[in-house]
């Protein structure tokens, strides 16, 4: 039902509640036939006419247009803002609950922009909670609405939908979503939002193993970012081109691209995202230059301090601590690695944390305990990893978790559990 039809229905309902005929409502400014056309949805009244009818019906203009009072509209917008803040601060379960409550409230039925905002937020929160199927279902509906979403939202929805398909393991769908927008017949001119969508498409190529296409497209993305010369585009293009370079064995080139992204983000970026990027760069450098483990640990410590000074979530901080454990493992200090990994694990609340983040914390702790020759404790941590991964929907990250767990279980000599973990890794990868 269109907004025009809903307005007409509201006018008709309130008119009848007031005991007025169409002629009485119309007199003397309007004709009763015009009121009839408005109520049947065949005419779109001007704002001036709506103001007149609202005064005659003794209701607010806001109610006639939106189906809610000004006070209700304020409460809905406040609720959306609170849900958005919870999501931004990493309180993903709370954000999902708030968005779900808003969507269950019939007040959003006639408020398409607010309803779409709530659906988009709910989808992102569902993704963050690990419920990729639910996120994909909601995002697919929004994606099908296309330009009806207005503004930048269609591209943002495409980015999230492609990312969720990728994490779910449906790489064909992830690529299709990105290519339909970026590479179709009516190909749009590049802008910041489309570069971010391109970066998401690039990640799908990488996971699919199409490194030749990824290399070609990363060059196109870098050229587009250079032409735009905006910080947002340069950071997205350079970082994802760095990932491609790393995956294709060009580690030093990857570091150079990542360093440029970090430099631009340092000049113009939001502090929390800068700290996150610094952490990601430190992990990349640790992998490419293992001899730089000490410098990488220092970068991670700096990133952790920056995150603590920002509005970072507990999950973000836990990832930092777990990354520090990885650096200590590289430095050959399993005792310190155990200390960091245990702290990272204990920071995560099972009721609200993303299962894969928790699983990684247990996994790194198990690895550190193995190196520390504390096999019994390592086995207990790996059992926790298995418990969490079993209840996690299949995705690339879940496959990586199972693979790492399989290797650790193999070191423990638990061949049966190791073989099962290998099989689960293959299943999560769709093999």
C-alpha cells in the first residue's frame, strides 16, 4: 500500500471517529468529491490541504503523514539512535534486541525510511552476532528494493550483503551482488561508496581463489581511488590491494600499500578505525616479516592504548589482546602469550560476544599452552573451540577456525578429533 493510500485511510478513519461526513469535513474550503478522492488514494493532497484537514480533524499533521504523533516519532528516532550506538560500540546482542523491538512495533509500518533504517541495522547486528542467514534474508529484501531505499543506502546494503554471502561461503552470490552494481551495463561513475563495494567484491575474489581477477581488479580500484583522491577511497583501495599482494606472495608490496592506508587514516580517520587498522597492519607485518615481531608487538600495544581511549567495544579490545598473544608466540615467549590469550578470553562474555571471536581467543590460548607444554589445559581450550564452532553457521572464518583447531589437535595426538575438525573445515568451506 502506498503512502498516499495510507494518508487517505487515516483521514477517513479519523473523520468517521469524529462523526463527520465528507461534506462536513470539506466545507467550506474543499469539495466533498475532492475529499472522497483523497480518501480513496486517487489524489495526493498538498501540504497546505493536509494542514487544513489536520486542523479540522483535530489531529497533528505528523500523524496524517506518518501515522504516528510527533511524540511517537521522536521516540522512534530516539530508539533507532540508541540501537545504532549499541551496534557501533560493539554491544551487538543489545543492538539486535533493540532493532527487533522497533520492527515488531507497528508504528514503523507507514514510515518507510525509518523502517528500512531499522531493518538495515537489524541485519548488521544479526551479522555481528553470527546469524548470517538472518542477515542475508533481511539484506536481500532491502537489496531488491534498490533505489527505493534512497541516498547511499543501496550501496551500503550491497556491501553488507556481499560480505555476508562471502562469510557464509556462497562466493558466487557474493561476487554477483558486487558485479551487478559495479560491472553491469549501466556502470556508475566511481565514488567513495562504490570503491568500498569494490573492496568487498575484491575480498570475494580472493576467498574464491581467483587471484588473477583479484590482481586485475585491485589495480582498477587503486586507479579509481587515485582519481577520486579522497581519504575514504584511498584507505579502502590500498588496504584491500595490500591483502591481494599478500595473498599472491608479494609481501613487501603488501606492506607498502598497507602503510599508505595507515598514513592516510592517521591524518584524516576516526581514532577507533585508526587503531583497528594499526592492529591489522601489525598482524600483516608479523606475517611478512617475522623478524619484526618486537616492533609488531609495540604497534599492537599502541593500538590497544588508542582503542581504550576511544569508544571501542570489549570485542575490539579482546582482539587486540589476542593479537598480542600471537606476537608473543612469534617472540618465543609462550608464558606471556598464555597471559595475554587468557586475558583476551576472559574479556568476552558468552552471552554477548561473537562466537568466532571467542573461539579464536580459546584457539590462541590453546596454541600458547601447547608451546608451554601444558597439554591438559590446551586440550580443554580446544574442546571449548570445538563446542563454539559446532554451533556457528558455516563460513570462511569458521573453516579457518576448524583448520587451526585440527592442526592443534594433531599436535596433541588426538587423531580422531583432529580428523573430525579437518572434515568440518572442509564442510564449512563448501568442499
